């Protein structure tokens, strides 16, 4: 590859004061070159760790305008170039399929076969500085943005998986930062990136607003949720930390985003220091342990058992975790008033009222409080008839509030007036 034919490739490498060669921000080794000049294509192998480092140092970017990644109905001025490290683009503004990226991330983390090679990079001539040593076949990139004319979803999936592994390595033993991927590096002008994109027919499909929560966002509630998982045996390996959906093939009890929202209800505030996070996490974990002892369906289950629970009961429904958040808040108040020992004894008795062994009565019906056959849930608007008269969960704010107030009513022993729960 003749360096002088590509603006940005240096004729000689920079040196450090010691005389050693400066390797720059990213080192690509064993680089294979096909073609010459601006038609050159460089291929090499890279590790997940290198991808993560390149993203963290803001080297990897997408140009949404070239990819036509901005939704046509968006009229306001929005950034056209996005650093990969920002995570998923806003689905209300940019054309991006979060479900596709989530699915790939989940497969990576669980060690499933996934055909996502090669990754595609581009250095725009005249906008970067790099040096390629033809003898050692090493390319050093010093400056400039590396654009992704294709494989944006694949990069986001790798990045999400990598950050999750760094955050909780024990949770994901089947994926590590040394995993390798093949990269195709081009030297295309900006307009040619669009041509490449369309020629490969890789335009992402528009989607509705994503419900996927960025699991690596370092907000306090996210840290709290992760700490609760660390402290609660029944949640370890039992929380979907990749997507915001629990499919029939997923036997986990809750998503991280749902747990986070439940804890938001339990705390009533978003900002906490480390001491507060630890204290609340200990109390939340203690309560969830007592709750799981009463309702073992919340513990780790195999896929067939989890499917049966979801079909018959609301005990592990995401909407019910909003109610559990309100009970955690009440438990915390009891601890502050009674002390831990007396509060645990008090709440152990109260939680017995929602045990499957305790018969709940509503009119002529009797059975498990969480049973979908319990007419209470239709009366409160938590369940509604769907297609073919099959009951479906009405996941609205009003229904979530009803779950919380129904649970509190049962805890208080006020089952006779539970139908009087009102939205305020």
C-alpha cells in the first residue's frame, strides 16, 4: 500500500523522546492489505478489549446522515455524528433497531453461535493520521475518527456485552474481552460511505421507541439495582440485564430496568451517595429474601416452570414488581421505627397473607391471591380480556398503582375493602 496515495497515512512514524516509535491510540497488528491507494482494504483481527478501548477513547463513530439514520419526521437540529460509546441512539430521532442489537448482545453473553464478522470501519482520507509498516504489517492510528459505514448494530451489541462483563464478570463466564473479531478497514470519502451502506443492503429498520434501558448508565438507581442483585441470592443469574423483555424462552424473573423502577418507588429519590446506596440495598435485599421465602416462584426456575407460573399467576409479572417496590418502602419505614429484628418478625407475619397456602376470598371465588382467576384483578383493571377472551396484563400507570395499593391492603388485612382501591 503506497502511503502517499491516501491523505492521512504518514510516510514515517512519529517517535517518542527516547527514540522508540510512537504507536498511537490504536495498534492494529498482522494487517493484510488488498489493493492500493484509495481502493485499498485492510483486514486484521481485533479483540473485544480493543473495541471497548477504541469506543471509550471516542475513536469509533457513526455518521447518521450518510446512513440516512435520522427519521424523516425529525425537523429539529440533532447531532448527525454519534460516538459509539454513547450507546443506542434515541429511537425517536434515529433509525436504529434496539431489539436486533439486544439479541446479538444476549447471544454473545450466553456463548451462542453468532455470525457477525466482519466488522466494517472507515478512515476518511484527509481526516486522520496513521502509519502502516509494510514490513511488520502493523498499522498505528494516531488521530481522527473511525466511522462505521456498516455493522453499527454489531458494534453496539459487542460494546454492551463488553461493558456488562466488565461490570459483572462472574455473571457472564461464557464471554470475555479477549474474544476476537475480524475488521475490514476502508479509506472512503464521506459520500462513498453511503454508497457502501446501500450496496450492502444493511439499512436498519425503523422501530418504535426502545424500552431497553442502558444497563451501563452510571446513575445511582442503576448502581442500587446492581448492588441489590449482588446481595440477593435469588436474583443472582435471575435478572435479565441485557434486554427489557422476558420472552417465553427466558426463565429469568425480572429485567434490570423493571427492578430499577421498583427500587425507584422504594426510595422516592434518584440521587444517593455510596453509603445510602449500600444501606438501601441491604434493606431491599432483606425484604426480597423474605418475599421469595413466601413466594418461591420468584426464585430461579427452569423454563417450563417459569412458563407455568407466568401462565397462572401474577406473582412474577413486571407490573407486580411495582407493588413490591412500595412494600420495600414500607419495610424500610418499619425498620427505622422498630429496628431490624422486630421489623423482620412483623413483616414475616404480614407476608404470610400472600402465601400460596393462604386462601384469598373474593365473593364466591377463593384461591391464590396472585391467581389470574382472582376476579379482583379484572375489577381493579390489572387484567383485561384480550383476543379469544384470554386475560392480558394492562400495563398502565393506573394498573401499576392498583397493584401497589392492593398489596398494601392485603398486608393490612383489609381484604374486604380491596375493591375500593382508588387512583389518586
